[in-house]
């Protein structure tokens, strides 16, 4: 089977009483897993529901395995949509829930139950087959919902914030086992909606960042984190440092922190980089800096300590090396390879989003 | 709405509106020759006539008086009952709900026949007082059930807070409970009034035909062949409940109701 | 839920709930008790004359049982029609506020008025009959089918269903609203057609929430007087009408019978209430 497993073209979705995302186009390749990443309220769930057929597109088309399903009702699309909170049928037992998609397709009850049990084995829920679903824990419900979805043998699987309802300690485990299960199934395309950057980068082969206005970037996780397309994307990802400056068109970018090599045409740019790209150490007499840098705050996190430094009227965040007390003078060392330049806000907003998705 | 739903809506509209339309049409005139759609004759004249029109207004007055007293009285009874039951143990509450349900589900005829005997003994049979007492029975039941529902969503913490701030029992009532429940109590009175307003069987049995409420007159007009005044009586009978239901529905919506 | 709540230190608190219930329920109980007493001749009009067993004889007459059976059947049919309508309307128009208003509207019309409207609409010289003449289907009132005043009870059943379906629709909507549409959506994306989703998911869960209300409606229709009085036949006599006739009969013996009939109705109602409470308790747990 060639061609994308799922394709959306120029789709416009209503969001409540007004139009949400407009002219949205995306494609998911065979056996690819993508994440729709964006802030709450941007319309990611609406896109998912539109793909599933639970909401109507005011414009555009949806294609699944090359077939135009735009006019088809949800039950004929071959798409299974999993709600954020698993919607298991409360009046059916665990195995009856999983057998549901088989039975409605006409499979005989005994055969359906057998297949359902096999599915439950794969999610390690077979011992609880006859239990009422109301007595299950969050993680268990998630597994049953997954088993039920797989029993429907969908071409496309849509997961709406799948791990958000779980306790944080469970999330990593459930995520891993879910991914393992999905990899070994026949699903052609998986779309995961999330507002959590870590989750998106952990589950997806490709991440589509949705911000107000549309798809801001479509990239693999590593590239996304290393080279965000716009300042808005960088800010959404939580990259703390954004230094405005001037690129001279001759291979140099001048910023308050100094000059770094940078290819590209002349113009105003913003340099974004993560905390671990900036090393902070106590200033010594031999340090020459273009500007006076002082520590204004220190934050202790499980992943490490970061220091916030005020320099040249800006605030930057980096990893302290040595004693850097608040108020102390420090020297800054930037790892240039980890710095990425993006356009400043005004320019980016007036035109189409930078970084059109690769379709 | 897709097309089938639109058809369903249209059919529903016809089904719901047709009876009301029939009443309005019939009320237009005293004489309804077959097969005319619209009646003829001077309707206005009949309302000024002493016999026809006067009866109607007197009956309406009786119904209003009964409804008001029933609403108020029933609410007082129900408030005391519901308030003290709302915080009771679950077992007792279930018994209480069944108790409040009894006057509601008891067929008015069955209730009326028994109450009639009691009314005779108390020498209030055939009087307004007797009928009022009879109406209070189902009304108190309905309003109790309603207030039990209200109290299940009540913020008891507010009363406790007031008491730790020094308010005595009476003050809690006058300064916290009643003000908080003002809207709901108004609805309760309305509910009790509506229960009384629509009663026919109870009024007939206990009132013995002497107490002439609007439903009683409606039946009398119909039995004597006067469709016209019966229709007018029916319309008069329907207007207050329509308004009352609208108010109750709005109240329900503000507390998360269904409509 | 804390049983004592804010009533610590008030001795009356224990007694007041019971007293209050008594206040509300007692009159009905007393009314029933009086009926019982009157039926055995202890009190009431026939106290002096009638032998205590005479009133109860009425339960043996075929007329009584025909009346009861006919009332039970017509009320059942009306209840089922009301339920079907309520479920259909509730599922179809749940997302339309105007639809909801319409579904609830008949509650505002008192039962007598609704019965009169039915006569004016469906009677042989009623509005529909006149429209039929206008369209050319009939020419005289007698050509139009007799929908009222006969044992087939078409007009009566229609009126009862019309009056009761709003109450059931309210219950249906309340159940559907509480649950939301996630379950139906899941069923849909799992491949179920609308009918399959309704039959396997919506209906089983709906019935649990609606069953008590259905019983309540049936109990009500069994005992209601107004509509059968205006629209019912004279043979068999609807049960509530029979009861009222006896209670106003100049023959004191008949009055005694009225009490017996009233108690029979009460017994039937209580049995249904017991079923109602059972259903409510059963549906209370589990989702």
C-alpha cells in the first residue's frame, strides 16, 4: 500500500460556534505515529474528532488509505477514537466490551469472546475478563479500551490525551506498554493529541505543533527540540532563552552576549537555546565580558539546578558550574552549536507560519 | 439538525400544539355548526352574562384562592419535613421519601373517598376548608419531594459557618436558610399551587359539588352540553400553569436542570 | 454523609424527622385508614345499616373486574406509547433546546383541559373530522370514526400518552445528559451503526434510569379520574369513574363498595410503588 495512511486537505473545523483551525493539511505515512502537540483550546481535539467523523468539516477532505471518507459517518471510516477518559460500556463486562466491535460486525458470540480473550492476553488483562468495568483502576481501563480498539482492527487509531488521566507515576509504564502494543499491531496510522511536550516527543515519529493559526512546525522529535521553527514554537516547547540580535549576512550574529557564527541573510533574529547550552561560572578577574552578568535567582529541580542571570537588560537561564550565589557576578559560556536562530515575532505573525509541513 | 430530526420536530410541534389550538378555536364563539372550522356567534356577550360568565369568574376566584393557600401551606409543611430529613440517616431518608411519595401516588379518588368520610366527621365536607385540607395532602407530598431534592444539593457548610460565628437557631433560619432558599421556596409554593389548581377528582369527592373550582365548572359545562364555556374554562385553566411551568423550568435550568 | 450534621445538642432533632414525615404522609394514611374503616362499616355513611361483609362483595362482581382489567390495559398501552415517544424524542432532539421545550409543554395543560381538547379535536364533530370534510374524505360526523366514549379508547389513550410523555421525556433527557455522548461515540467509531449503538448501548443504560419513572406513570394512569371521566366508555366503566360513582350513590350500600374499590386501587398503587423503589435502589449503584 503506497500513499499516506491518513490525509487531511485544507480542512476547516468548527470549534464551538466559531471556526477553529482553518485550511489544515497534514499526512501520516504508513505505520507512522504522529503527535498533534499544542496548547489547550487550540482545536487539536476538534481535528481528531473531525478525522473520526464525530464532527463535521466545514471545508476540506479526509482520506484514509486513499479513500475519501469525508462524507461517511463515523462507523464506516475504519477509524477508532479513544476518549481521554476511557469510555468503557458500564453495563458490559471487560471481555464483553472487547468483543463489542466483533459482535456488531456479525461475528458469532463464542468466536468473538475467544478473540476478545486473546486480545486481553496481549494487554495482560485476561484474568479480569469477567469483571465489571466499573471496578477497574485507571490504568486497567486504559488497557481494556486499547484492547477493544485493536479488536476493531482499525486503519487509523486516534488517541486524545491518552495518558493525561493517569497518575504521573503510571504514565511512563502505560505509555511504554501501549507503544509496544501498537507497534505489534496492524494499525496503519496513529495520531496522538497532547499538550505535553515530553509525551509528544516520547511517543511520536513526527510531531506537528499546532498553534493559533495552524501547523507551526512538523518535524521529528530531535529536530523539533533542537531547531524550533518559530519563536512561538520555542516558547511553547518551554525553551527558556531567547536573545534578540542582528545577523549581518556575512556569517555573524551579534547579541548582547557576544558574537556567534551564523549563516543566513542579514536581519533581526532571535537566538533560542536550552538551559544546558549555557554554562554559568563565577566571574574571575581575568574574565572580559561585553556586559555585566549577575545571578538573580537559583532554582533547584530534580533534573538539576538552573540559575537565572540578568545580563544587558535580559534574563537568561543556564546551568551553574561552581558556587554562583544570588547577586554574584558570573561569566557566561554559550555552546554555539546548540543555538538556533528564529525570526522575531512581528515578521512571523504577518505571514504564513514558517515551516510548512512536509506533506 | 438533520432532515429526520427536522421532520420529528415538525410532527412534535403539531402534536403538542393541536390540542391547544382546538381549545382556542372552540372558545371563539358559542355556536359551532358542523362542518365549519371556526365557531360563530357573539362570544363576548356570554362573558358578561350573569349565568355563564359569572360562574366562570367565581370559579376562577375559588381556584386561585385554593391554589394560593395550598401552595403556601404545603410549602410550610414540606419545608419542615424536608429540612429535618435532609440530614438524616440514609435509611430514615428512604422511609421518608416513601412517606412523601404516598400522598403523591395515591389515586385521588382513593384518597378522596377516605378523606371524605373524615371530612364528614369533622363537619367540613362540602366546604372550602375541607377541600383545602384535601388538596394539601398531595401538594405537601409533591413539595416535600421537591425540597428533598433541593436540600440534597444544599450547602450545609454555610449554616455551620454561621453557627460558629455565633448565630442562634432562629437566626440561622432567618438570616441564612430562608434567604438562600428564597428562589427555591417560591418555586415550591408554585408547585403546590399547581397541584391544587389541576385537581378535579379530589374537589368533587370532598367538596360534593358544592365547592365550584374551575375544573369542576369545566366538567359541568361539558356535561350540560356547553362546549363553548367549557373551552373557555379550559383555556383559563391552562394559562397559569403554562406561566408557572415556565418559571419552574427557568429555576431548574439555573440549578443545572434538563430543559 | 454525617447523620447528625448541625443538630448536635438539640434533643428534638431525633424526633423531628419522624414527626415531619408523619405530617406529610399521615393524611394519606389516615384517608386510607378511613376508607378501610368505612368499608367494614365501622364509620361512615353505611355504618348503621350495612353488614360488614356486604361492601366487600363488590370485589366478586364481574363488573368490577372488567372495569379493573380494562383500566389496567388501557393505562398500560398509554404508558408504553408515552415511553416510546419520550425515548424517540429524547434521543432525536436532545441537542435542540426548542425541541426540549416542546417535549415538556404538555405538562402545563391540566388533565381536564387536555381531555376536553381531545374531544374537540378527535370527536366525531371535532376539528379533525371537520378537516376531513373539508378535504372531501367524509361528509357527516358519523362518517368519522368514533374515537371517544367507547371501549377502544383511542382518544383516551392518545390523551393519556400526550399528557405523560413529557414527564418521561424529562427523565430520558436527564439520564442522557448525565451520561453525555462519549459512550455512543465510542460505539460509533468501533463500527456500530446508529441502530446497533442504540440497541446495545443507549437503551440498556437508559432503561435503568427510566424504569422507576415508567412505573410511576403507570401507577398514576391507573388511578387518574379526569381523562377517563371525559373520554371513557360507559361499558366497561373506567375504574376511577366506577369508584366515584359509587361514592356518590344515594344507596348507602354502594357507598360502602366505593371504599372497597378505593382500597383496591390503593393496594395496586402501593404494590407498584414497592416495585418503583426496588428499581430505584437497583439503578442507584453502578455508574
